[in-house]
C-alpha cells in the first residue's frame, strides 16, 4: 500500500501537536516557564510535549474548568471525537469518522474504551459516568501496541481517582428544569500510613424532553453509580489499587420518532411529541425503557524490581446485563415492538515489564490474556395485519405482481376496495392464504419471534514498545504486537408459536435457523500490528514528531442464513496511517496539533437486504482519510484562560478497488464524520477578593453537517444533520478557601434543534425514525470540598 508522500513532509509545516493533556495529575515546567502536564500514554511518565502520538487528555482540574460531566461533553473539546448517546445502552463512539456502535455479541470494535487499562469496549457496557476522575486520555490514530485489539483508529482511557492516606470529602447537589436532580461526591479515609479507602458516587435524573402521547416521557435519564477503591503501598517498591465499580441505568424509552406517520394529534417533527407504545402483552407488558447494570472489579499492582525495571499487573473482571424495550417504527401503530436482552462477561490479565534507567533506552514488553462471552437476545412482537401493509411491495413481488394487481385479485375474491398498503387501515386477513389456499385466515394482533447472537472468544497478545534517544534532540520509537484469537459465534432464529401468516415462512423478520436451533461456528485468527515514530526537539519549546502505524479490527464470524454454511466471516479491517505533528509551549500557553493520512482495507458496513428482510454485512472495500487537528490553551492575562480546538476531516470511500471495479459506497462520506468541527471555552475570573471569587465559563462547540448512514443517499439523503452549534455557560462562586461553591449552569442555551441519530431500525422497513438532541437545560448546583 502506497501512502501519499505529501504527508511525510508535513512535520516541517506544523506548529501544532497532539495533546492538550493530562495524566497522573502531575505537571512539569518547561523552559518557557509554562506548566506542561506529564502523561503515561506510553506506559511511562513523559512530558506531553515529548509523546509522538495524537492524544487529547484532560485532568481533574480541566474536566472541572470545562464543566465536562459525560462523554458528550468530552467530545465537544476533543477534536476528531463524536459520542452519540441514544441511551446508556446504545452509545456510538466515533474517532475521525470511524464508528463503533454495534450491539451484536459477535461484533468487533473500531474505537477501544478502557477503564484504568481494562477494556470495557463491548458496546452495551461501555457507557459509564465520568465522576471522581483523575484523567481521561483520548489517543487518536491506530494504537496497536499501546491499546491493543479493537483500537483500529484510537482509544479512550478513563483513569479513576485512587485512594490515599489523607482524609478528604466532597459533595455536590443540583436541581434544574425538566426535573433535573443530581448529586455526586466522595469521601477518602486514611486507614494507616500508605493505606487509604475511597468511596465515590453519582446520581443523575432528568425527565424526558420528548412527550409521549401514549403515556410517559422519552429521552430522560435515571443513573446511579458508585465506586470503592482500596489503595496501599506495603513497601517502598510495591503498591496496589483494588477498584470496584457499579452502575445502574433506568431511563424511559428512546424517542424513535417516525418521519412517515404523524404522532396522534401531532406531526412528524422529531422535536415534538411522539406516540410510541408496545402492544399485545409483549415481554410481559414491559414498558418502554432500559434496565441496565454494569459491574466491574480491577486490581492494579506495581513492583519496582530495581532502579530500571518495573513490573505492572492489570487484572480485570466485568459484566453487564441490559434489557431495553423500544418501539422501532416510531409511530402509534402496533406494527413492531422489539426488546434487546444483552449480557456480557469478561476477564483479562495483563503483565508488563517497563524499563527506564535514565539512559537512552526506555520501553516495555508484556503479554495480555483476554476472555469474553456474551449474548444478545432480540424478541420481536409483530401485528401481522399492519406488517402485511408495510411489506405489501415485497409481498406483491413474491407473487410476481404489483400491489394494485394484488388488490385486483382480492377484489375478484370478494374483497373490493382493499387498500393493501395502508397500515392505518390494514387488511385483516392473510393475502397469501387467500391467493394460494383460498382460505380466509385472520391475521394475529401479535405474532412473536426471536433471534439471538452469541460469542465466546479468547485472545492472547504479546507486545513490545521501545524508544531510543539517538541524540539529545532525536528519539526513535517502535512497537510490535502479535494477537492470536480463538472465536466461536452462535445464534438462532425462531418463531414462538408457529410460522407467520403473511408469508407462511417460519419467521418474518428474524433470520431463521434450521428448526430454530442454535448453530455455531469457530475460527482462529492471528496477525501483527505495529508502529514506528520519530520525535525531534526543534528547540527547547518546540517538539515535532512523525509516525506510521498499522491498526486492525479483528475478524468477525456472524450468523448469515443467506450463506450455504449459515455463517459469514468478515476479514479483519486494516488501516495504515501516517501522522505528523508538533507541540509548542510559549510564555502564555500551549499550541498543538497534527495532520494525518490513512488508508483502509476491508472496511465493513451493514445494510438491510429487502429481498431476505435481514441485515447483511458487506465489504465496502477501501477508504481514504486525511485531516488536521489542533488544540490550544492560552492565558489571557492573569484572569482568563482560553481553550480552543479545531478538526478538519475528509473521510470517504474509494471509487474503485485495485482491479478498477466500482465499490459499493463509491465516493460516500463516512457517517458521523463532520468535515469541520470547532470549540471554544473561556474561563474568566469576573471578580475576586478576600471573600472569594466569581468565575464565568461560556463554551461553544460547532460542527458541520454529517450523515447518519454510510449510504449517504438513502431515503433521498434525509438521514443527515445540518451544521449546528451548542452554547453552554456557567457562572460560579467559590469562597476564599475553595471549600464551598454555588453555580448557575445552562446547556444548549440557544435551544438549538439537532439530531442524535436518524434511520435506525424503522428505516429498514422504509419508515425512518429520528432522535432529537437535548433542548435547553439549566439549573443550580452547590457543593463543598474538604
């Protein structure tokens, strides 16, 4: 693969670099007199200015200064990152337009999410509350040797606060419009010298901001999470942290608002009331909404073998259970009700030896064992009469006819004036039975079927990463990772009480497996990924770097009933990426950024096949991407700080493959990939004195238009979001000792209307749905900190 040479000389043109960063809440002072944060992205402490990686990082202070409370807030100030939260159970992470959001147990990720070094990437368990956080690091570009499997285009690592041997306490409560009630805090207890216990928690509740005319509200929040950390240092050479996490989410339903059928007494506008429901006693009359629990235990240990070598161990166990009930057609019609019952459990053990004797060589070598199993069960309830109307075109085609021709045949059979494709007044008898068997078969109010996909996998990684200081200014870095995977995928598709009466096939929507039995298939895969980089200190305040990396999204085995073997294997996605950047510190701040160029092979995308009424995974072939990302922090005198970020991203599917064949998505733009995105934050000390201080924080984030589907022209191109910006603000009072604060806050203060997602499951039936973003929210918070 040939990468464009124009990027290889880009380092000489850049006055920017890869991080705004933080790690370990440590800072160093460079020769310009500016505090530069120390990071551990490469498993050792380094000035962020010296790391040859594009990493945006936020420490506890910066998270507070920018009022970042969740992943969506974080994305606003991380160039290249978009986080799309339909619900805590269904969150999409996109770095540079490469998206991870599939909930299938057999799927693999492109964006890795870690918590204290433990992978939490599985989609239905990856969304967690950001509370009592030490730092968050977002590493962009392929990170094969540092983040490992699934970090095709980057990774997010959340580092939680650990306990220490001092007493501390914080608490904050808040109230606001739309029923907002929140509370968070921590208490740190000193157990003995070098031993501490820390307990932290958060609770966030909010009414839904979309009314449901059929009862209740949609798009609300109801989350509780807590954490216990036991930290100790038995000797000067050995330390450990034992961390237990729990989170529960019980929000109301997701507002899949139909763009085809108006709500009762309303319209198809996604920002007005919806009319969503379930019917027929589906899943024991469970209401719309989510019931999700996530649990995890992590054990971290570090042992200094000698002055040069350190042994680190990361042990992680995690599981989740989630049941979400939703109305995917987005209308009042009793067409379709779906539940997603997902479970997952994993265990991982990483051992790493790190070397740093203060000389020219630094690096690490280690191994990782990862075991995971999970299942996604999807029951469906279908009103057969409405479904027959919705699927009338497909039904007619199966008879080699058109809908008007079928209506003519029904008239001859004694049913004149039938409007076969009208779901508002559906024909209540089976057309197939009338035309093939001359029988009058009433359609059922609710017909049930369900499918399942499950996966078990075990992987082994061996990795090494090392840097060599050739001179005082030039450092070379190289890393290599070998991954071996053993996977078993399984699944079933079956009806609950006999075949459907529309087509008389065993199932209508769910791919059917022989006799409805569970089928399975196994496979073994292995591959190498790597990176090389060079950094050069142009001066004492300017460091430039260039890197080349290969990333990999693991191979996928999935159930495919259209295949003769009933399974399909999607080859590993491969990306080769060249990136160059620089980090500049000066008397009044830092400025950093990078440019990048990437080429993808075997880019996998999912589409709905109306002929088989099922999802099909397609190899979209090759794709090309290039862009620019910048960040800066500036002191505007002694009383104000300015934060700025900008991202330019061109991410498109190639027109032809290496043989000149036109590709499936030729020329299309990646979904969730705005060409431009910019954000500003200004923290101003409005007034201060012996009594305390008042600060004002306005922030603004803007992005250009995006598509919600890789098929940009689907439904005439309506699955898109125009450019929009969000304005937030906070005004806060702190007493002189910074032990007490009270603040007024507001988000989306201009009440901008924007979409979270479009298309969704309803789109597979020609009835796309839209999910509205949050409207204006505001409130007051007060807290103490000792």
